[in-house]
C-alpha cells in the first residue's frame, strides 16, 4: 500500500490518458504499462506499474487495480467501478480527469491564497523586529549623547514608539504563526478537516468554503449522472462527498424531498434552494429539455470560477490592509522617535 496518494493533477493526467487509450482499443493492462514506461521514476510511475502488475497477476478489473494500488482516492476506484458496470468506462475516466483537473486548479489557488499573506506577514515581522532591535536603540543612544539623560517628554515619546512597535510585532508574529500552523495542519487529513470546519464559521471565509463545497458537489454529481447512474443514487453518492455542513443540510433536504415526495433532482434542488434561483432554473430547464449533463457541466464550471473569484477578492482585500498596517505602525514609531530629536535641536538652535 502506498504511503502517499497522487496529487490531483497526476490523477487527472492518469485518467485522461487511460480514457484515450481505452477509446483507441488498448486494453487496461497494456495502457497502464505504457503510462509507466513513458513516465519518470516517482509516484505516477509506481502507480501505473502497480496497476499493470495487478492486472497481469490477478486479472481483475481496472477499478480493483486502482483500489489496491493505494495511489488514488477511494472516489476514483468507486467511480470507475460504476462506469464499468454501466459500460461507460471511457466517459467516466474523462469525467474524472476533468474533475481532478478542476480540483488541482482550485488547490493551487488556495495554496497561493495562504502562501502570499504568510510571506507578507513574515516580512512584516522581520521589518518590525529590525526596527525594535536596531533602529530604536540608535535613536535612544543619540538622545542620551545629546541630552545626557532622556528628559521625561523624550522618554515618553520613546516609550510610545516601543509600545507601538512591540504591539505590531506581536500581532504580525502571531498571525504568521497561525498561518504557518494552518498550512502544516492542512497536509494531514485530520488537520484539513478541522480547518474546513473552522472556515465554515469565519466571517469572510464561510462563503468561500460553501462555494468550494458546492462546486465539488456539482462536479461529483455530474460524474455519476454521466456514468449512467440513476439520479437518486447519484444524489446520495455525491452528497457523501460534501464536507460543508450548510451545503450538506441542503443536499439532505433535496434527497428527502426526492424520496418522500417523488420530486425530480432538478425540482428538489430548485425548491430547497441548494443553488441560487437563477442556477436552479437552469437545472430545471436542462432536465425538462433532456440536457441535464451539459447544464451540470456548465454549473460546475460557474461554481468553480465563482469560488476562484472569491478567493482572489479575499486576497486582494488582505494585501492593502496588511501594507497599511505595517506603514502606520512603522511610521508612527519613527515619528515618535523623531519628535524628541526635533525638540532637542530646537532648543540648541
């Protein structure tokens, strides 16, 4: 069993290539072998070889080989198994490729959204540290040399500068540590689950978390529908992939309406307001016209784009705030240290 799963982009590439080769009439065993030969040593190479070995030795299905390799999320093998039973393996693999490609882009966006503020906070901490350790002591030494001892007013100004500097340093250092700890925790499944739960209740972030979860749900729902699964089973299976409580409650309400009242998927989604009214009407129109899959595809794209836009807006709001905070903190501290010098020079003149 592998200790580390492939990244989303690698999963997307694997599924896309497997779909193309299966579509060209190449068997799964030979296709996996070709992928292993064409890739360099690493997780992707090992995953392909593991799948090829399983198919050669045990002769099982592609979904069984993917499951036993340990290099893929359980969702991949489950979906491929659904596609195999429906005779739509190629379509399912292509849908999985698109899904994990979208996840890869969103993950990259989220990493950038965390890394950028973290680097800024570390730089701010360093600047404030230099101010307190090097700059302010120099001014204090100048005052002592000019006036012998610091006068009460001069001491007051210096004290203000130190207080402002230390408070600003404490705030930036704590914020930087929190982001670093969050980034490290996100590398583990338990830590990531905790952060997702926390994000649901943080102002300004809860909306992003819901939109990300909604985009993920719609993409998974599309894969099940495109694989030939009935809408009730698709709704139930896609609902298990939801990791946001607010979205999960609305999905469960939709499932209950479909089960108890016999409502269609699109009708339940619209009436339970799982999607915004405009998008809900799109889904209803698509279901009535027999274009459910294209509409779900379009909605998944819109939700992913909206999530990325919200992330960009959040980062854009953070940058000027942090820059203004650093400018004000350093500026006020330096002005506080300059005022005594101006007074001393005035008295000398």
